[in-house]
C-alpha cells in the first residue's frame, strides 16, 4: 500500500488485502530497468545479489517519500539502514543512490519543460478543425517527448 516494509519482520497475515510491490514490480516493463536498478548496475553496487532487491526497493521508497531527498552519505546510509550487505563496503551503493536521483530528476525536468512548452505555446496554435487543444504543438511536443524519453531509456540500458 505504498509503505516500505521488511519482509523478514512482516507476517503474511499482516499483509492480507494489501497491495505489495516487490523487486519484480519496480521496473516499468521487462525490457527497461527502473532508474534505481540501472544506477545499481552502472555503479557496480551489487555483488552476490542476495541483498540487492531490498536495497533497490528501499531506495525507490526513499525517493517516493522524499521529493527532495537529502543525498548526504549519512542520510543515504540512514535510509538504507534496514538492509545488510556482507559483500560490499556500501560506497558503490551510496554512489548508485545519488546517480539514480539525478536520473529521475533529469526525466522529471524534461517532462516538465515539455508540458510548459505545450501549455504556453500549444493553445495559441490553432488546429485545422478549430480546437485550440489539438494543435501541431501537441504533435511536436509528443514526438519530442517520445524521442527524449526514448533516448534517456536507451542511455540507461547501456
């Protein structure tokens, strides 16, 4: 139901009727990684993989609960304190959290700029059928959005 919970401390009956998101539900689809997953991959923030799902779900929850998260090392370590990794020294995990936040902020900024462009210019461009809300600007903004988001997703896959 949108709240992070430790599976090792939660009984199945306590989750009865709740919406549960696991690591399998974090990515938008099977072909595209979530920005947090991609950052963990790029920063080599995983080794054996046993703890990785818990870290990734915790980071996603941390970002969802904090619009402007504190990205100091202490704050990140505090946010991840419910997870234990016996393989790494946590440095790459901290780097991955920072990279993921920058990636999510970049996508939000691009979408925000495109929405502003449409809101300011789109309604002023008359459509052939007379509706100010269906203009050529929608096509331009929509195509640009698809191009930019596609480029960002391609960049993330590398």
